[in-house]
C-alpha cells in the first residue's frame, strides 16, 4: 500500500485540502479528506491524469517548421505528407518515445494515437504488417503512459478519388485487408486497440457502413467536419452533411468520438446528442491550421460530452487546450464564464473515449493517475488553487503518477531526457 498526501486535490465533488490517497495494485483504495501530512507528499494542486484523446505523434517533427507563411490546412498537408515519407519503424519508435515523454511531462497518462502510418513508403507492407503500431506500443511503454491505438481505415484520396502517392502507405486497399491486419495486433497491458475512420472523404460509404458493423465494443474515432470544404464536397456527393453520413452508416453512437466537429450544421448537434457520441476538440491545432472555432458551448448545452487532444502536437499542454475552449467561446459570445473550471477539468481527464473508463477521477476504485501542479512558479504563485486550470501550463507540473507508478518527479521524466530525445529523433528526420 502506498500513500500520497496531496496538499490540494481536485476530487469528483470539487476542490479539497489535505487529501490522503491510498493506492494498492495501481488503483486508489482510499481517499481521506483533512488528513494529516504523511506518506509521499504532493505539494501543490493534484488532479487526475490527463487524457490526450487525439494525437498524431509524427506531426511533432513539424513544430516550428510549418507555422509561417500563408495557406490553409490543405497546403499545410503537403508538408505533413513529405514528413510521413521519412519515417520507418525504428525512426518512428525513437520519435514517438520522445513525444510520449513530452506528454508524460505534461500530465498526460493516456494518449489516443490516431494511427495511419501503416506500411512502407509506396504502400508495401513491412514483414511484420503492424511494425509501425508495435513501435508506438513500445514508445508508450518506455514513456510510462497508456496508449489507445486508433488504427485508421484510409482507402481513398477524396470522394471518388484513388489514394495519392504520399497516401499509399496509409491504406490497406480494402476494409477486409484492414481488418485482417488489425486482428493480428496483440496489445500489451498498457494498450487498447481501437479503430478509426480517417474521414468521410477517405472511406467510401459502403466501407464505412461495414466498418461500423466490425468494430462494436471498441473505441472508434473519426475526423468530422474539420474544414468547410469537406462539408461542401460531402453534400455534393452524398446530399448530406458528414454527420448525417456517419449516422446513415451506423457510426454515430457511444463508442464514437467525433474529432474537431468544427463546422457542424443543421441538426448535426442533435444527431450527436441523441446518439451519445463524444466530441474531441483540439483548439491549438485548429487555430494553427486556421480551421475555425467549433461550437463547444452549444454541444455542451445539448449534453454532448467533450474531450480534448493535442492533434498535431504543435503544443503539448492540456491546460492550454482547456483554456482555449473557454477563451474561444468568450471571443465568439462576448461573454465570460462559458465553462466552469470543473467542466474544463472533466474534458482534460475524459479517458472514457479511449477505452479507459476507470481512469480520470480521484476516487476509490479508479486507476491511480495523479498529476501535481506546483504553486510556487511565476505563473502559479499566489493563485487560488481552485483556479489552477486558468493559470498553469505544462511547465508547472512537478509530479506524474500512472497506475500508481511515478514517472515524473521534480518536473523531470525519470526514464527519458525528453528534450535530448526530441532533438536527436527530429534531427535525423530532416538531415
């Protein structure tokens, strides 16, 4: 039995002081309020572990290289495709290991990796057809975090179009071939296998409908209405919005997370609400790519659950993602306080859509995932602990515990020098 004593903690019932958290076999066995100071002291504010519901780990190598100049998502994509051609299983492992260490330092204890780098450049399968996915499993294990591998179905280069040359390594050729490859994955204890439809433009309608019948019980994700151009093309081809097309194919439901959901229209929000679909906003990427602002408050008021992701990993900071949801809403509505601090923390810790429903809460029976934010940094000194989500950054995190195991102490990863690992793994891709 381990005991962690939190100076301040964010519990399901709200903020609390002097909280003793007893842990056995990686789970929380007892939570005591107003406890005397003892055990492993967590000085500052302790929150549940964060869930990064949407990541493309390899995009991290684009940071600082694609943010200037003009253009849109569609022009940015060309640089991303060029990077994707440089990765092989070994180099992807080294990059992802460093990226997941950066995530661990940012308090992320589970990551949803939207994985479509399946085959070698040109599309030829590796001797192990899941070599790239296995590299991600190992990278997450080294970094000490859990991973949900959202293995992605990617069959077309657009509505009615073949895959472009740079996209061929993403595709399996058919749903049957995708299923055959995914069934060969053998997830370790720290991993869950999920599925994903890349987008309505990348998977034909018949294949999406068959996919929906093949993934029941797994977490499933899909990019949805990220750009207006996707909506317009979907209406031209299918006569409906992307959300309506997902409903027609049977994909909407409690197992689905709709990523971005930026340009919802008509009764899309009601369809998401009635189906129990979760949404995932990635504000720092959505604004970096000039995609637009999604209807976060309207979705919340309709009862649609919200999760958060770092997507392109241009920034890895869940506080920044959460604050952006609120601040973007303030700009659109010209009103403050669109989300409570508790609602934002709930979005930061929404592990359910990643297949880890027993994580994200400091309560008996939950996984012992703890993230402590120091209160003596230039950003957090003097704040009310209950307002930490509005003040802190990832740099203020001092301690991270995953399944009862400490992986970050004193603001340093205990296994990996994340800065050095990022520098070396990214340098080899651009040399």
